């Protein structure tokens, strides 16, 4: 089963990226260092659920 999710910037609070995740293989939430266009630097992005 795959679900859609977004990656939310921990500093600015914007959802900048979308992703899909297989819930059978990966149970924990994603945390990645990604580029934030508003802050113009790399920040920690955490996975959040998207409204369908």
C-alpha cells in the first residue's frame, strides 16, 4: 500500500515537495535535508500527510 505525503520545512513551515511511500516497507516518517526556496538554504524537511 502506498500513500502520498508532503515534505514540510521545519523552519519556514512550507510544504515544498511531495513524495510517495510504501507503508509495508517503511513505517517511520521521512526526514530529509532539502532546499527551501523561501529561505534559500538547505533545511530539515519532515513528512506530513496531504489532503486528498
